[in-house]
C-alpha cells in the first residue's frame, strides 16, 4: 500500500490573504518496504523538487503505517544529540529549488506526522542549509518528545509558528536543503519515520511563489534575439531577454539564437512588418494585431497557439505554426508553400491563403466575408 505526500504552496503575491493554492510537489511515499531509499518528487512551475531520501545512518524497517527505519542512535534530546544525529545520518532529507525567474518563500507546514515504536525516535528537528553538505545548518523548528512515549507526535503547531516567525526565502536559481533529524530513542532497534496513512496529503509545505518574469519590448529595427544582447527595453531602459519573458514587437527582423529562445506570450502589433528567423521559438502563444505582416521563418512551438486579430501571419517554413490557431476580424493566415499541423483551427471573418497545406485536428469557420483554402 502506498500513500502520497504532497507539498503545497499558497500563492499570495499581492495580498496578505492566501488566495490560491497550488501543488508545489508531490511524493508517493512507500510503506511496508525495506528496499526503497529514495523517492522522487514532481514539481510545479517555478519550483524544482528534490527527492526525499533516507539518511545513511538509518536502516529501513517494514511498517504498514509509513516509511520507517531503525538505528536512531541518539538517546538524548540536547543540542549535542541533534548534532550527532545529523552527523551520523539519522535523518530524512529533501530539497526545494527556485527556478530561474521565480522566488519561493517557505513559511508554514500544512500537514506532517511521524510514527514510531515505543523505543523509536521521539524527537524531531527540521534543519536547513544553503549547501547539501550541511556543514553549518540552521535549526528551523523542533519538537522534543519524551523517549518511549512520543509515538505519534504532532509537530505542525510548533513548526508553523517557527516558520511564520522566520520564513525561508529561496531566491531565483538557488536551492534550499532540508533534513528532518530524528533522535531521543530509547533503543537503536526502535523504529520511526514519516507517516503515510493520514488519508489526505501526508506532508504539505506552505508558502509563496513570486514570478520575476518581465514583459519586454523590442527596441526596434533588426537585431539578434538571444539572452545576451540588450536589444529590448523595459520601462524605457535597455534590457536583456531572459527565458520566459513576454515579448512585445512592433516591426523589425529578429534573428533568433541558434539554440532557440523560450518566451511567455509574444505580442506583435503595429503597421510595420515583423520577421522572426533563425533558431526555434518555444512560447506560450503569439498574439497578432495591427496591419503589418508577421513572417514566421523559424520553427515554433506555441503551447496555447496563435491568435490573429489583425494583419497577416505568413508561415515561411514547415512547422512554423503550432497549437490552436484562431483567425478573427479580418485577420489573415498565409500558409505560403509550407505544410503545417495545428490543433483546433477557428476562423471568424478572417481568411486563409497560400499554396501549401494546413492540417488541423478540427476546424470551425464562421464567416460573413473572407476566403479560405489549404485546409485538410
């Protein structure tokens, strides 16, 4: 039987109230095992989640209630006992990383429980370090139980208070390392570990995720689209594009770096023509307004698709188009001589032209004007 540990965070970027809960990471915790030492986690956008791992000083012991081990060798509950237990590997470890363009703040625990035999570890401490070596760890929170009696300690209240008073900020590109150290055992043969049968998410971490992604505007004219050239502007100042930024373009030829670029939403506007050429583009979407033509001369992957509300989008190469494609209000899609496969193709008073072919999973045309070709 297996249970799930889900690490959750609350996104609350503009208000002190907790407005939206997202799953930051999920672990499937084994029970009844003597062979699984590490369990991988799955992370959400903005957070990198490391595996939960059994410390080297512990020996797994089968338990139907959770992921338990023996060999908690520290019988005391002093700071020296904690240091010795950490040095001996009597812990369960995990890590949280803030991906590029995100900051993460850990400020609470939603759910966490331990289970132990009568002689197993009775006390637990959460240690934090900015390095995986844990040479100088910080004690975040602790629970000191009575040996031979704390078999199901409730640590959430005290640990929440500690994290609320001293939240842990993980800045973009950095990783925070954690160890849950067990000690205060009356016998090294006693078992203790994480509970896996709470009936809900067994272990939840609460906090904030802050996106640092920006909306940049192309500086105009022709130039390179990469992550080193300051060809963009933000609030009137020169800026360098970073993966995930939104891109606003109103004309010019942009030569994409050979390794490609990753963007949020690409907005193309104005009466001047825009050409995207060179390496591939991965983005959330393209939004086309204004009278100019957008020449897509590079392979593109657009997760939500392309929306054309004005002017023309011209596919200059195969696979320039992807995702759902919507042509509206007199806008036009010119497939040129290419072959492109898209998701849903919807046309409302727009037009599709060219000598090539566009293949869609489904097509919906609502038209009082416009012309259409090339659809299969």
